[in-house]
C-alpha cells in the first residue's frame, strides 16, 4: 500500500521548534500501515524536520544557538540581494537540516525512542502555516 496524508501546522517562525510526533502517529494509524516506512516531508525551503528530545533546554535554546553559530541571522547572504528579503539564514539552515525524515513502522507504531520526538524547525523570519506530507509505504492490516 501507499497512502499519503497532509498535516497543517502553524508556527511562530524564528527557529520555532514544533513537536509533530502525535500528528505523524495519527497519520500512520489512519492509514492502517502495519509494517513499512513513513516519510515526513516539509513543503517549502525555510523549515526542516528531524528528531530530538523535546525538552525546554533543547527546543527553546540549544537548537537555535547551534544554528546561530553555523548560519548567523546577521550574516551576509547573496540570497537577500537577489530577492531583497531577510531570510538568507533561514534558507541555508533549512538546507542543512533537510526537509524530510523516514521513520520505520513496526506493528503499526513509529519506532521512536522514549526521548525522541519528531520536530519541525521553522527558520523563517515570520509566522507561517506549514504543510507536511506524510507518505506511508508498506504492508497494511488487510
Ligand atoms: Zn528568501
């Protein structure tokens, strides 16, 4: 089977970290996938998806501090000359983190660790509404 489901979430931008684990679990449950893979993909070039332990130190500070060291918001970006906008750092951060994640599904459940949540990090400079595609591939319960 192949089933695809869209998730919509609102973010505050500016390195907002959103826990989307529950939404992805729901999509997997609705699909009936028993054994296979869910690919979780952010549509757009200024946000990324990965996993972390969803605790305040990481999600409110450490992740943003990491990206500020690698691609500072106040840095110089050719992209901003091209479009006269302010989100060159958002694009390069999103490129580095990557837009998608694959999670193996066993017995209908995501194979995540107890302290491992699926997160979307929105690097854009304003609040956004994000579309995330969940595509389930594998054997269903039929
Ligand atoms: Zn831009």
